[in-house]
C-alpha cells in the first residue's frame, strides 16, 4: 500500500465514510467539502496519522492547508516520513 492509499484508508476509517474514499483523487477537496471532517475528526485524524505513520505532528506544522485536499494531506504525511 502506498502513502496515498494508506491516508485514504485512514480517512475512510476515522470518518466512517464506508468506502467513499475509493473515488477520491489527489485534488479531492477535504476540509469544508466533507461534512464528517469536523474539528474533532481533524484531531482524531492527526492522532491516527501519528500512530499509523510513526511521526509526531507539531502544532505549528498543522493548519487548514494540510487538510485542504487529499494531495495536501498525502504531501504532509510524506514530508513527515522523510524527516
């Protein structure tokens, strides 16, 4: 599974999207476009990414732009994994 597939699986799991992420592409809008992605879900998603991908996300690294699209979220995870 590549990083995008893992991020989509995590989104599907945490937001209870029931497989809807199967149709998501890198330019799929997230924050503001998916009602399930509220502030509590963002916190759960950050925690899930930290656990699944083995990094710590600092508060100053995260803003709305990270969660703008699937691609921006995947890019954030990939950058954190690269160190």
